[in-house]
């Protein structure tokens, strides 16, 4: 599926809005003037004047309104010199695969890891769409942005469900190793998707030292090593990491919603007292044996929830 972006005057955008009147969508896309969907193309116009065409007929549809410049693969640029902390100079404006995870500190729900590829020519568009540090976005905005960018950028989602998480954790695997394996696989998947194109850098939101990360994935069949770098607060360094974080959080929200539906009540996020109460309620309604499918058992919240149940029953 191709993507085409045009920069148009507002009067032209309003003309387009009238033209696509019968195809307009009732969608709340941040910063948009309108969104429309034809049989083979999704059109989203923004207040900045950018108009995004997505779909098999994107170039054909865009050509009705102006000179189309589709996002064609760019050839890798020459290696950049390294800055302090082993980050390439100017990495924020490069074509980068970014990787981030969500759910590691949540009692309920899985760990979701996403690697996403953002080409430098797409950086302005992602900014326009509101992509930034996901910690600054509420769930409603996360969902709205994720639904748009998932069709624009190549990405890979890895989900470590609770049953598997508990199994490998009880076998002695650390959460750090779990995350490293998931990040590596997600990155490999994206590299495969964009091949033969290569990113100028791969940026992982740092959760361990680089040497420890590579030690964790030493036994994997394949390891992404070329141009891999690490940084804390990487969402603020490149939008690829911010986009990955948004998509990972979107997947986590969807999974929590499914758990809530299965449980019959709203499952809270985090690891505070509210999850103790929710887990106790789950035990009371479905039995203790259901916990491995919902929670990370080694969290202290498990014992707290059981204590609440015992208190209610005594």
C-alpha cells in the first residue's frame, strides 16, 4: 500500500472536502480538517495543509489535486560520526527503526514490544499527526494516533502474553532478557519488511546496558547488530521510538480491554492498590487458578490480592 503526501492551500482542501462529501468519515483524527475513504484510498487532510493519501490508488487519487510525491525507498546514507553516548550525530533527522515496550510494570496484561521504521521524509508528517512521547498522551489520543500511523509506517508487534510470561519467568528468565529477545525479534521483523532498504540507525529505548542486551540475546538464531544504539528517553530523540511506544501502548490497551471483557469488569493498569482489589475480585468470581492468564504472578500484588480474598472469606 502506497502513501502520498501533498501540500495544499486551505481553499483547495475545502474543495476536496466538498468533492469527497459522500465518502467523509466521522473520525476524530488529531489536527485534521477531514477524513474520507473511497473504495481504494484513504484521504486525510490536515490544518497545516498536508494531505495524506493511503491505499492502492493513492497516487492516482492524489494526482487529481496536485503533483504527487510518493514515499519511495531511499538509499542508505553514508555512516555518520558518533556523538557522545554512541548516538550518531543528527540521529533525530535520520531514517531510523525505533523500538520500545509497554506493560513491564503492569500487574495485569502482557508485555508488548513494537519496532517501527520512520523514514526521514515522514518525520514532519508524524509530527503533524501528533506523534510524541506517549507519556504525554492519554489513551484516547493514543488510540486515535495509532489507528492512523499503523497504516503509514512499517512496524512489528511482539506480545508476550501472561501465560507465557509466567512460564518463562518461573523457569528463571529475567524480565530484562524477555524484553531483549522481544526487541531483537521485532527489529528483525521490520528489517525483513523494509529489505533491501536499510535504516541509518536502530534506536532502542534503553532498559539495560548495551553489552547486557547483547548478552541476553546471544543464543538467538539471528541478532540485529548493525547500527544498533541505545538511549534512555529515546522517545524524545527520534519519532520512530515515540511511534513504537504509541503502537505498543495501543496494543496493550486493546489487550487490557479483552481481559476486562473476559473478567466481566474493568481491569485497571499499573501496580497500585487498585489492581490488588481487581485481582481479589477476579479470584472470588473465577478462582485462583485463573490468575496466570491475567497477571504477572511474581509481582507482590499477587500475595496482596490473596490476602484480601482471605480477609473477605474469614
